[in-house]
């Protein structure tokens, strides 16, 4: 009986001890949160200075490029449509462009000799070299009159056919159209004519080497009089 009483007392003490342990406040048991300092994103003095220097350099570069474009030498090309004492107007695909002539301007005529301003004429084709001003007028340093070709280059034609006749003594050949046998063309051959074997371009050929019924492609200039001279004759395999 006495032993049972002692065991009961021990059991009660154990229960009471457990209740005290469970009664401790979680807030007191848990550690208080600590604040963490966030890293600063502010630029250091060195980085800020570098950025300012870069901005200044970029601004200076833009200014220099703008000035360079204004003073850069340029050229106007066109036909003179109007002339005054100190300027003339050119017409070209851009429209109208003005050129100013000064005492320092050198003018070269179509004969490649220096001429005076009053020798320029409406209709002359010229190339004006100089410096472009703010108002888009070219301050000419040099003006060159371009000679107008006396004759317009003849249009070149192509004929595809077969050789029907050659005459070495006269330096001529007759070619018949492959699609229209009634259409023939008589041409001349001289030292300017180029003969080309399509299968072997290195093979040297002359008029006497051509054979009847050989297929050829002939390039020749358009002409109103006489037989045209063959510029190129391609011999097909």
C-alpha cells in the first residue's frame, strides 16, 4: 500500500513537470528575427564619372561629324540650265542644284584647257567640285566641262542561226535563222571580230575555219547602211 502511494506521488509530479514545460511561450522560445542590410545600388563616384565622360565624348563626336559633313567636299553633276555672273544652275536626276563661282574657281573646258566663266554655256554638261554651304549652294573649287559624244554608240543585236556561206576573200559570211529559214543575214568579219568556241574558248579560230551548217550566235552593231561588222561570233557545239 505504501509503495503504491509513492508511485502515485511520483506520477503526479511527472505530470506537473510536463505541463510547465508545455506552457512556455513559443514567442519566447523562438529567436527574434534579425534584419539583413540590403546591398546599396548607388553608383560609386568612379562609375558616375565614367558615364559623364562617355556622354561628353559622344556629344563632341556628334558635333564633329556634323561639322565634317558641312565642310566635306562634294560634287554636282548635271546640265547647265541657267547662268548668272557668279552662279549657274544644274539640272539632274535630283532636280536643280546651284553652284557658285569665285575668283579661286578653276574651270576646265571640253578641250581640257582652262577657260573663263563667260565661256560656259547653257546646255553644257559639267562636273562641279567644291564645298557645300549651309544653303545647299556648292562653292566650286573646280568645274570641268564634259565633252558630249559626237555619235551615240550603236545598239548591239544578237542573231542565232547556222552558217550557210563564207567568203574568205571578201571577209563575209551569210547566216540563216534556225527558226525562219527564209531570214538570212550577211555580215562582215575583220580584225576586230572575236571568234569563240563555246566548247573550248582557247581554240583560235578565223573565218576560214568556219564550216557550213555550224550553229553560231553572232553579236553585231545595228547599222542603217551596208553589212554590219561582227563583234563576237560564238561557235556552238
